[in-house]
């Protein structure tokens, strides 16, 4: 598994980040099947909050949970992102661990800092972390593809 820690909020190559940066909401969920929903918004009321944003766990579970479960053999699972909001969902955490425990390759972004769940994911022996910054983001794609498709995890990244 390969996870990247993103230093810069907007990574230009990733359309989802550009859309989130343009929106007046905290987060947008987009599933591969075209399912869309609002992850968090100032106007969402409820007990699950991150700062001023209410977290929509129903949408997270409806869209993100199925998206992290591989549907085909040898499928590479892409997860954007594992952050504080996502960690509020027990079904998301359970599905993510099952996927990480499977033979499928995973490419994801993960919060720089976080609670115990994020810490456990980062410290798994089968996880390799790449730090993404403005300085290396243009050249990192080739390294990630190489790791995902050819070499697997190495100790020199």
C-alpha cells in the first residue's frame, strides 16, 4: 500500500482537490460510479463536527465505503483521503482495513496528523508513505506508478 501525505491543499493534477477548493463547502464526495454527496458543510447539524463543519456520515457511508472495497481482481484502490472526517465512520474504517489486508494495491492520501486510527495505518509494515510538497509533486507520479505496478514497497523512499 502506498499513502501520500499532502502538504499543499490544492494539488493541481487532482481535479477533486480543485473542485473542493472552488466550492463553498468543506468537502465533496465523488464515488467511481458517479455517486456524489456532501461530506461536510457549515449548515449540517449534528454531533459529528470538525471545526465549524458538520460531517454527513450517511453520505460518507453511502459513497466512500463501497468505493474502498475492490470490485475486481487485481484492482488498484484509490482513496482520497483518509482524514479526521472519514475516521468518524466505523464502516469506513472497517472497510479500509479489510481492503488493506487484501492482496489489492492501494493508493491513498492520508492526513499529516491524526488520531490513533491514522497512526495505525501509517505504521503498518505494508504501507509506504510519500510526503507530497509543492517541490516534489510534479515528479512524484512516476515514483508512485513504479511502486504500485512494479517494485512494491521499498525501504529507500
